[in-house]
C-alpha cells in the first residue's frame, strides 16, 4: 500500500491516538446505546429515500438490502478495530497504524470535510422547514441560530452532546417504530384495505426501470447509510470504550434490517412506487396520508427537523474529535490541539467555521463552490470504507499474532468477508462511472483524495528521513 515503511508511532502519539488524555469520558452507556440506535435514522431515510424508490421501484428493497449488507460488514470491521484500540480518531488512527501516516491523514481529513459539509446541508434544510412554519423569519436566520446553538453546546462538556443525542434519538426511534406499527396494520388490512402484492408486482413490476434503476437506487441507499461511524468516535469518550463500542456494533445488524429495509418494504407495499408524492412529500408522509393518519405531513416534518438537528449535532461532534485526533498525531495545524475542560474547543470552532462557510457558499455560489464541495464529499464515505477494510485486514493478522485477547469483536468469516466488502466498495465506485452526475462526484473527490494523499505521503517521507 505504500513504498515507504511508516514510522512507528511514538509512545506519546500512541497514548493520544488511543486514549485521548485531554478528553474526558463523559458519555454513559445509555448515551452510546441511543447514539447507536438513532444514528441509523437520519433525514436521508425519511426524505432522501424517495429518490431511490422513484428510480428502483419496489426493487429499492433489494437495493437497501445489498447496501445494508455492505454497511454491516464495514461496521463489523470497524467495531473489531475500535474495540481492540478505542480512539477518538477511529478509522483514521487505525489506517495510520496499519497502512501509514498518509492513509490516516487522507481518511481523517476527507471525513472531516464530509461532516462539515453535511452540517451546512442539514442546517440549510432545517432552516427551510422552520421558514415554512414561520415565513416572517428568513431561512438564513434559522441557519444562524442552529449553527450558533450547536456550536455552543459542543463547546461545553461532552455529556451535553450525549444528552442531546439521547433525546433526539428517542424521538426518531419512537417515530420510526410508530411508522412500522402503522404500516404493519396497513399491510394486514387493519387500517384500510390490505394491498396484497399489487404495488410490488404492478406498475411495471418489481424492477420497473430495469438494471439502471436498480443501480441508481443502490447508490442512493449507500449514501443514506453514511454517518454510522460516529458511534465508534464517541465510544472513545465513554466510561467503558471497549465494551460500549462492541455492544453498539453488535446491534447494527437488526437496526439496519428493521429501520431501513423494513420501512422500505412497507412503503412500496402500501403505495405505488410511481406516486409523485413519494418524492415530493417523502415516502413516510405519503404512506401516513394513505393510511389517513391525521396531521401526518406536519408530524413527519417535525420528525425530519429533529433528524436534521440530530445530524448537525453529531457531525459537529464527530468533525471536532476527528480534527483533534489528527492534530494530536501531528497531522494538522497545531492551533487546533488546544483543549480545555476535556473539550477540544479550537477544533469545535474550526469545524463550525468551515460548516458555516459552506452554508454561505450555498447562498452565494450554489452552482460553483457549493456544488464542488458537495460533489467532493459525495464519495468520501466510500474512500473511508476502503481504508477501513484494508486496515482491518492488516490489524486482524497482527492482533492474532501479538494480542489475541484484544479481539473481543471479530469480523465474520475473516478474511473472506473482508475481501467481499472491499470488492463491494470498489463495485459501487465502478457503478458511479455509469452516470454523468456520479462521475462528476468521482472526479471532484479524486482531486481531494490525491491532494491529501500527496500531503500525507510527503509528510511520511519527511518523518522517515528524520529516522
């Protein structure tokens, strides 16, 4: 993976990367449990999944199943490494340790940019929802309020982040469980007439747009899963990192199956996939209106707002901890290494500042700068997954020789499923070359990956030359 052997981390770097001595352990088991549960329920599931349904039809069930299996493998690999070596830099630390400093730098800063741009997109969407309720207050004002609030909350003790995410997750879980219950009643005919398989086999069949529609739906579903990695970052600041990250990863299987695949199956069973409201209003609102649930649109809009605010909060947290970990390992501006009260406040401010700059770019240069930023980060999660898979291949073999007792979470059928996941990620990247919009994302991301890798490789050679 690299022509220059990575230098062995110093004792100080090892301590910082794996334990984060300047950070507190203020997150409790209940925080981690709810972050793990709620982390899979984002605005992309409630709203963005409509585009996948419109493209793939009922085949979206297959699309979410395939991408869900890939995500399960990635999370299992990440869980194995994070349980063995908990670190606030998560996969970036693992990539640096197993592949080289250039890999840790590339994966870490790529993820940081993705999270900060995600904050911008989520703040803008949340501002639009508030503006629809209170038209007298412009959307940009709400964006400023949300950015300032979550920046301030992340500047305080980490337990405040945990409390916000605990209650955000509770609301999201309640909403999705209620939807699954109502949808189940609809499918069985308790609410209205049972649709049977009419919507699954009619309107053009299970795959109405053929293979191309399935590919589009598959790509949409892959990116809907992005962000699950935050729980492994948060686990490093919990009271028992190894046990907590292991518990979070072990529940990933049923969470993905129930929340994503289960809800998509209910949607395409209850309403025609080509109903224009599926994209216009969102699949969940469309189903609830079909079931004649009063106030469905406004209730779901409130849930989407909560999901957006939760994602903002989690992204600011994740970005700040990733930046702090990178800087602590000498892979970023030293000014971001300042922490007080167990909180990396400089990294929080830098992450919020970049996110707010991206918001302004969306207002001032929506078709140039903002579009490039969004395209750049569109592939970031796939790049991170590649580094996770390669790092796990190397770490697992090393741990089996040196410290097998640290393997409290084990990747299934190693190394075969690891190689399967690697092939799956490469396959998704290959599929992205088939459409012009996705190719643009690949090109933009390729520029950023090349720049970060070159910077990391140059730094790695300098460290090696120093001995």
